[in-house]
C-alpha cells in the first residue's frame, strides 16, 4: 500500500534509473501468454484513495523512488 498510484511502466522506469539498467518493453499480448490471469495485476496497480488512509497512517516511503532505493541499496 502506498499513497500514490503506480503502474508497471513507472515501476520499471524508476527501477532502471536506480540500477542503471535498461527497460524492456513487453507487449501486453506476450505478457498475457506468459502470465495468464495475472496479467492485470502485472500491468495495473490497485488503488485505494490516499484520503482514505493518509490521515490514519504514516507511510515509511512516501514515493516509489524512495521505496525502491531502500530495496536496491541493500
């Protein structure tokens, strides 16, 4: 859960920026063949409005870059 919406494209760009890696774009039709029913979760994030939880919860990582940086730097 995070206070922002992120999709696979944004996640890939942020991860590539932190790791100096390349982004490999996979067509959704190919992803569907490999991932079957999981392709929706792979390609789109689920969203809870931040107003719903932001007043009652302090996020450790307020954005995707900070969260990924924590993981990558380990």
